[in-house]
């Protein structure tokens, strides 16, 4: 048994040394979210493009679960998802839209392709964009793109 534990300890030690050496040689992993505007589906947008819009022109909509939105949602964002009472969340969204009269809505979830942001964006677009005259976009890369930007290695 003692020999087995020593073997396990040796393997763990070698793994840690290997990981450290890899980190020293290769460096910090690149966690940037790549986004090419020319390759995006309709109604999707890169974070870099959103950052070029006037700051007061965008209302952020978080399509993630409430706990994630409360933990690290975009400041000033509104929660709209398909996991809670849609009508209540939609009412909050409409209140924010009418008080701010923003021209663009950017919906994000955890990452590209998570589905929630596309569902929420499509529903908001179908139900309200024509009436209120705003555009609804899905953020490519979602919260991962926002986190990469916050770390300083994502889109500007």
C-alpha cells in the first residue's frame, strides 16, 4: 500500500511540475473570443462592434439564469429569460425600454450557441421591435466575450 501511495504522489508531483513548466514556456492561455462580423448569422453582433456604438444607445439583456445575472451581469442590464415568469420579465424590459428609449438591444447568455439569447432576442424582436423601433442583437460569444474583455484579452 505504501508503494502505491508513493507512486501516486510521484505522478502528482510530476504532473504539477509539467504544468508549471508548460505555463512558464507557453504562458497564460489566450481566452479571447474570436468574432468575425462577416461570418455571423443574421441579428448577431461582435462585442467590438457594440463598443463602437454610443454608450447610451444600448440596453443589455441577460438571458442567463437569475443567479448568474445577479453575480456578474452587465451593469444596468435587465434580466429576460425563458426559465422564469416571461411576462414579468418582459414587463420589466418594456419599462426600461420606454424610460430610456434606446435604439439597440443586445442579448447575451453564457457563450456562443447557448440558445437562450437567440430565443429571447427572437421573441423580443417579434413582439416589440416593430412597435418601439429598436433593433435586437445577439452578442456573439456571450458572457465569455464580456469576461475576456474584462480580463483585457478580448475585444476592445
